[in-house]
């Protein structure tokens, strides 16, 4: 098929599709209708091993999901007997405490700088607000 777009001629050959009529019939506006569908070759799916939320699974060439054969027993998240993760949780809590402390120090330094600027400008109202904020932080 010869087409033209913005003055450029090109040939377009749409893919030929094999259409089959199904055995399903119905009625449309009172008239009997047969439905048709396109028959095509199945597209092969990629084969891979995946993990979703800690559960391992794999897919075959037909796109079907296959669960892993050796699935370990999962433990609840809030189980106190978890020894292996316990050290990781302690390290995470320590990092979170350090981050919170660094954040508090940064806010305190920012407020102190703003207090110095308010004093230099002679803004007593802002100075009292910042001092109250600093006392709430400490």
C-alpha cells in the first residue's frame, strides 16, 4: 500500500492476520452474530528466576509461573527468636539513632544561626520565637 505523510511517500505492508470464526454466537441489535478472533502463534516468554517479596519463583517458556521446589519455611517478621536478623536490626537501629541525632544537631545549628541574625537585625519578636523553638528542641 502506497502512502504519503508530509510529502514523503512510503510503502506500508500491514501484517496479514489469519482470522477464524468461533463457535460462540450472539445477538447484536436483534440480529444473530458470529464472533471471530485472530489466530496467531504463541510468543515465547523469557525464562527467568525471580523473587517477589522474598518468595522465589521462575517462569518457563510458555509464561507459566513455577514455584521453587526448595522453599524454606518463612518465619513471621515479629518473632523474638530470630537470631540471624537480630544483629542486622541492632545495626539498623544504631544507624537510625545516629541519623536522628545528626538531624537534631543540624536543626539546632540552623536555629542558632537564625538567632544570631535576628540579634544582629534587632528583631526581638523573631528572637523570642527562635529561642522558644530552640528550648523545645533541647
